[in-house]
């Protein structure tokens, strides 16, 4: 009985798996970038809403 060494996966699956892995990594970095830049945006939005609330309170008194 002869032992034949060969690939464990079909060649197409291996490259597809590599593409999927790279895509997941890229998406992860993009989402982290968006999340960290979004913190500054939400702080600014919160300040604007707070100022608007203050003006509404001033007008109503």
C-alpha cells in the first residue's frame, strides 16, 4: 500500500478561505476605524443637543 501525500483541501477552497480571511480582517479594521472616529462625532452631536435643550429651556421660562 502506497501513501500518497497531497493537499488536504481542494485548491479552490484554500484560496477562497484565504480571501475570506483577508476580507474579514479588512472589514474588522474598517469597523474599528469607523467606531473610533464616531466617538468624536457623537460627542459633538451631544453638545449640540445639549445647547438646543438649554435654549428651549430659556425660551420657555
